[in-house]
């Protein structure tokens, strides 16, 4: 992290990119989950944790942005202090070179000259006290910025450590919510599939029952025709022979009994057909509900959870 105080191009820590990547993953998850349908389009625990995650990440990104601005400002101050030290050091090196040259001069040194203007105190002469103060100020400024840099480094280390912990904690909260929701949907889907299998069994049984009722009704048609044909024939007996005898009475009872049985069978057939229609509607409804669960599982388990697996939060 010390490099952050030296090169502004490296002030983007991995947490910055991780936070942005997590935020994109959270936003994409929310968009994907809007494609849930029917009863599954619910504001569940996953949705609540995703909203909280986005809120946490927005705060983290804002904090990293402020820390970045603070870091850049400290770098600017460090460079300013370094520049002042470099200039002061350069001037002192130049002055030392001149004084070394002057100390080396003797009466026999060639090229020594008269310099009448040298006696005039022109230019920006400073007192020895000001000279000492100028250097001390530069050193104190540099020390101050160095201490500020160390303090900022410690602050940034703490921020990045806390950010990593916060992101990891919230990420795990969302992942747990996803896992729990996926298990709930799988359990609901399994129950629906079990119920669908039962409905299909009942449908098959009812279809057999309807076929049996239709056959039973058909089987009653011949006996009733025989009895009615007999009655019709006996109604043509001549004169006093047209007697309401035991045979005729028995034939009448037989026709009535068969007719009642046929009607009971037809009523049972109508009831069975109504129940079969209800079972058919129930089957279609269950198949639609299962499709809803399959869609939800695809969104949560395939689209969202697999996308979140690509987010890696390292310890700082």
C-alpha cells in the first residue's frame, strides 16, 4: 500500500474492482430475477439481501472514491515537499561547489581577478538565521508529510481490510439466501411433480372407469331391446288374449329395472367425465406450476449463482 503514496496510477486496489464486479453481479441478478413469473415473482429473502448488497457496495465504492481523493491529495503534498527538498538540496550542492572552489583559491591561483562590484550586497541575500530556517522548514514539511503518509497508509490498510470483510460477509449472506431459496423451490417442484404423478394415475384410472361404464351401458342396450320387443309383440295379442298377465307384468318390471340401471350408469358416466375434466385441468395447472419452478431454478441456480461464483474476494 505504500506504493499508493508514490504513484497515483496505482491507487485503485483490487477491492475497487471487486466491489464494482460484485455490484454488476448484484444488479444483473436483480434484472434476471425480474424474469420470474407467476407466484414465484416474490420479494423474497434473496431479493432483500441483493438490495442490501447493492447498498453496501455503493457505500464501499463511495468510501473508496473518497479515500482515493485523499490519497491523491497526499501524493500531491508529498511531491510538493520532495520538490522543495530537491530544490534546496540542488541549491546547497551548487553553493557547496562554489565554496569549495573559493576555499581552493590562493595568491598563486591563475585567473584571479579584481571584482569591485563584489563588495556590493545586491540580490536576495538572506541572514544565516533565515538560511537555517528555510532548510528547517523544508525538512519539517517533509517530515510532516511523511508522517501523514504513514498515518494515511495505516488508515487505508484498515479501510481495505474492513471493506474486504464487509463484502465477504454480505456476499455470503446473499449466497446463503440463494442456496436456501433454491432448496425451497426444488422441494416445491418435487411436491408438485409427486402430485402430478398422482393426478395422472387418477386420470388413467378414471379413463378406465369411463370405458367400463360405457361398455356397461352398451351391454344393457340388447336386454332392454329384447324386453321392449317382447312387450311390443304382446301388445298385438287379439281380443281377450290382450291380458295384463304375470309375463307382461314381469316384462314391464324388467324394462323399468334395466332403464333405471342404464340411467344410473349414465349418471355415473357423466360424473366420471366431469371428474376427468377436472383432473385434466388440474394436470395442466400442475404442469404450468412446474414450469414456473423450472424457470425460477434456471434463473437462480444457473444464471445468478454461477455468475456470482466468478466473484472472488481475497483477504487483505
